[in-house]
């Protein structure tokens, strides 16, 4: 069964001031779609086509891995941002952020530092180690926690295509705006109940 581009759960006009509609049209409708198309092309007629996306990312290599990871990273990223963020982290995640980064502000500083400091294209991740500790990793290209035995909680896409139309070369302004529009309810579910996340981000919950 062919893989699909998941729908956005907000309107393309709803992410101001973080992102304009044109960025979502191009980033979701063209960049993300091209990764989905590439996965379908590469895995067609192979046993990989039977795997769930998490399994595919964990078990593939080279071009198929790169495209599958980009499909997964983007599907996850769209859920990390929210139209308006008046929210703050709550519950177990809020406690863990304070425990591991000293304060919410401490987390924001470390995350912004990672996202702004990554050379070239990649992703900045907040993830939970198997021991339950939170960590921040800026990873190149398509890399993410999926292959490193960690559970993703939040990600910021820092490939230039994620911000160029709105911020040109000013990645720092984009990262600061991103941190103001995080969907903390989603991040909290990723931290506390990661089992349901694959279906949630791919919009496949109803199909199973
Ligand atoms: Mn991207």
C-alpha cells in the first residue's frame, strides 16, 4: 500500500507569525511530498513496502533510509507547531524539562543554541533517552532519534527550505519564533505516551 502525505491539521494561513502560507505550500506540498513519492518509488515491490514507517526508518539504509526518515521527520515536525502558542509544557514533561535543563528558559536557550549552531541542513531534536532523561541533539541531514534508541519529543527543521521564504538567511529569528509556537500538548504526549505517536502523526489511527 502506497504511503501518503499526511494532511496538516491547521490551515496554511494559521501559522502567522511563525510561518506564512507560501512556506507551508512549498514545504509541505512540495518538499515533504517529494520524500513520500521517493519512498514509494524506492520500496515498491520490496518487503520494505510492508513495514510501518517507524520500522522502515529503523531497518533501511542509504537512499531509502534518507527519504523515509525525511518523511517521518516532517510528519513529526508538522505536529510540533501550533497556530497560537499561549501554552506552556505541563505535567511529566514540564517536570523533566526543569529537572534536566534547570528551567523552561534553560531548555529554550539550549534548544535554540543547538538549532542555530547546526552547520548546514538538519534537525534539532528534544528526545527522551531509554533512562527517561531529556537531551537535545542537532543532527545533520535526515538524522533523528529514531535510529539512536531515543524517543522524539520535539523537533525543529533547520533545513533552509523550512524558513527561507519568511526569514531569508536569518535562521535565528525562525528558531526563536518556533519556540513561541510549540504545541506543548503534542510534545507532552510524545514524552508520556509515545506508543500512539506513529498513528497520530501519519493520520492512520482510524485505519487500524
Ligand atoms: Mn523540511
